[in-house]
């Protein structure tokens, strides 16, 4: 039938269409490719493990089916549909938005409101509050696929601590496990894992182990044995356990859509929390499948051989995507809605794996926050964890993509998010890493991560560490503000990173800016994302005070008029812009870890014309007493 804003047809699957006026901007879609304004391309919601997300790629790791058509009137659209869905945003016809899927079995929410930001808030109220991590999760983390031995891990911490480079988290990628078996540790390297966790904590470091979706097929491995016995794994039509090869070789997928199996899988996290772990990342949960026994013998032989001799790469010609191969049609879930074939609920898998953990944390310690973020996600998962944006590349284009994606993720409830800083695949450069960090200090999840075989990119491996130290120290100095803004956004269904248009809705220029963001209430940022750039053009929607940080303590302030400015931003510096009548609290002493940062004695940078006020939020960072009035206070500055 016809809605006031568009047409719905259910004749041949589901099809929603609406007209796009020339001036309309389309926001949303969370973790999707290309611009902040999604117009002009086609996006597919079908969670996919695709590390080569070039400009052509339509499906990424997540499925976030919320968008806003913003024009003279604005409307929000949320398509709650768990399988493949196509968003043709002015691609087939420039003046038409078309959203299609196979089965006309979905809920469509239409949200009208005063402005795009108002629509976001209403939507967020509908989907429930965003996940809140512990305070240490706002520190800096170092990660790399390839750290294996105890010496590798200790060496990284030494590299940071010896060089006075702040660090709070050290990530354990798949090699900490015993043969990639979930919830095990390599006993040779870590004979006393709890002691290792405690030793790291004494150095101010939280360990963050990875958990993969697939459980290794191996008799005698208790999680495998129990899952098989209780029928907690996804099964084929004939009732046998479905087999998918991932890092450990053959695995079974826990049926996280089945509440009983979900609780069982979630309870396994206790093995690690009992060892002192308080932080996790969930991976390969699209779920990613390298190959299945059902593949044609020839393709399987090619893949198996490559896998065994180490020449396997996810982009091998023999490796079509699991969706295209039909892998997702081979197994079933026993969900609350009955038995359902995986492809029909595909986009809910990563969500429910993370939900398994989130629900388990409530049982393990209801008064404590745990760090949790996931690669795959669907709207709803934002209540249980954050996300990282998957395997990007050490490309300037992916730094820009990171900038543009942050507000879109926020619109969909994913506030705790970030990209692999420096780039995951391919070789980074000192310049790219510095510029990426200069943006990354503003993303809630701030992690340097890279792939096996690429150039090492721990910051202490590059020349002239002062530049890195200054940028990371600035993050720690900004933590009181970053944390305060994050918490206020999470507790009020607001956004931490916003497009300029959301604050300056009347400004036609601001609406078209896709490479500057508002971070919280008080500041605008304009990151440099081009090689060899010594500065960039910045558009100021109003008069602002630029603060240039050569380091946390070496600052220069300049008031700039509304309009366009070319701003020199040397590689070692960070510039930000304080909005009029706003305050930016700063912890001028910084710290080597979040624990060392003074959240009480703050220096108030400000751009006061008459009077500025700032509502400051802080708390103990680990408990859940969010509504305590003592967490909030107001800072005031007046011109006289
Ligand atoms: C996947 C993850 C990546 C991780 C790798 C090995 O590619 O996205 O972050 O390093 O697997 O576990």
C-alpha cells in the first residue's frame, strides 16, 4: 500500500520505494561503505567477511538497516529484517530510494521528527540504550595478529612503558589459544595464565583476548564434546552437526539463536573471567566460513591444500564468498521461532554471539562493566557491546572512510566503535599512522591493529617517537571530556560523533561537509587524511577558537571567523576547534594509563563570548551507578 512517504509492494518479495528530492540527504546505514551521505550507491545488508573493502564493495561485516531521508521534511526508516536486504539509494534511478528483500516478512518503522537528530534520538529510544564499557576501554590499545609467545606480549608492553607511551590494553589475537580452541590458552607459553593476567594488570595493562565464533571439532575438547552432546551446535537438515573450516580447521557454530545454547556459550566466558580477564573481542561471527565439506571436491582440495601449506588467503580465486557458495543454506538454528535456516536469519548471528557474552556478564558480575566489542553486528547488538569496523587496509582512503563512518554508526546506536588504526592489511607508513592516530584519539575505541605479515606498526618502531607520544598523551589529556561526552550521549540516546549538519541544520554548506565532525558538544575536528599534506581547508559554520596542540601542554589558541580557512597542520600536531560559549575540560598532566589520569582537577579551555557552561559527567568507571547525581557537575565561565 501507500505510506505518506513512499510505496510498499509485497507482490514479488518486499519492495519499499520513495522519491528523493534533489536536495535530500540520506543518512544512516551504520557500518556501510562510501560517504556520510549514502546517496548515489547500492548497499547490501548481508554480514560478510571482506577484508578488501574497496569502493565497489556493497556488503560489509554489519547489517544496520536504519536510514534517514533528510530534506525539507525528514523521515527515519528502520527495516527490521534479519536476512539479506538491498538499499538502492539513488543508484538505479537518482531520484529513487528502493529497499528490497526476498520475503515480505519484516517490521518497518517510520519515524517522523523535527530534524534528523531528533529522529535519531527517537529511534534510539526505540532500540534501547547503548552499551557502556569500563573506563579503561577509553585508553589506547595495541594489537597485532601474530603475537604469540609470552616474550612477544611482554616485549610490546616494554616497548610502550620504556618509551613513556601511554597504553591500557594489550590484545590477544588467535595465537594465545591452544590450537585456536575458544576459551583455552596455550599452556606452554602461559603455564599460569591468571598470574600473567595479574602481572599485566600490575603494569596497568588489561589483556583483551579474542573469541572466534567457530568451536574446533576435536574429541576430548570439553566445549566441543558438551556442545555435540547437548545439540548446541547448528545442524544440517539431516540433524548432523554442520561443519565449517575456519582458523582451527573444522569447527561447529554454537547455535546462539537458541536461548539455551546461547546461555551455554556465554557461560564459557567465565573460564577467562575467572582468570582475571575483563575484556573481549568477538570475531569471525558473520559467521566467516573458509570452506565446507559440501564444496565441490576440486575447490575444497585447492582450499585445503592452501590452508595446510600456509598459502591460503581469504581472496584466493577458489574462495567465493560463503553467501554466494550457498553455505548459509546448509545449516539451521533452533530459535524461539522454531527451526529456521541460517540464510533467513543470517544477520543475527554476530549479534547473538555478542549477546551471549553480554547476558553472561550480567550473571558473572551484574555490578561490573566488561569490555566487549564484535566484528559482525545488527542493530540491537548495540546494547551488549561495541564494534570495530573489521579488516581495513593501510590506505588513506580507509582513514577517510573511518571518519565518515563514525557518525553513521552512532545513529544506529553503536557509540563504542573504532577502526584498526594504521590499517590492518597492507604496510602502513609513519605518516599514515600519525595522521590516523590524530583522528583515532577522538574515537571511543582507540586501537592500533595489524595483520600477520604486514609491516610492524607498534608506534615505538618508528623514528622520532616524540610525535607519537604527544598525540597519544593528548588522548589521555582529553579523556575527561571524551568520557563525559560518551556517557552523556549513551545515557540520553544522543550521539558522540555528529555530522556538522546535525548542529547547524540551517547551514547549506555545513550539510555537505563529510570530512569534519563534531565530537561531543564542545568541539569540531577536521582531520588530515591525505599523504604529504601539510594542512587542509576547514569550513567553520560559525566563529570558533582553534586550539593547536604541539603537545598536551604546548598549545596555541586562535580565534577564527566563520567561513573557509586553510589551516596548516604539521604531521606532529593536532588542531581542534572549540565552539562559541563552550568549554573543553582537559587533564593537563595526562597519564600512562587511564588509572593515572586526574578526572577531578581540570583545566578548562573555553571560547567564551558572554558565558559558557559545561555539564561534566564522571563516575568510578567500573560500576553501573550511572544515575547518581554526584556524577554530574556544571562548569561555568563568564567573560567578566
Ligand atoms: C580476522 C580479524 C582480525 C584478526 C584476524 C586473526 O581477520 O578481523 O582482526 O587479526 O582475523 O584473528
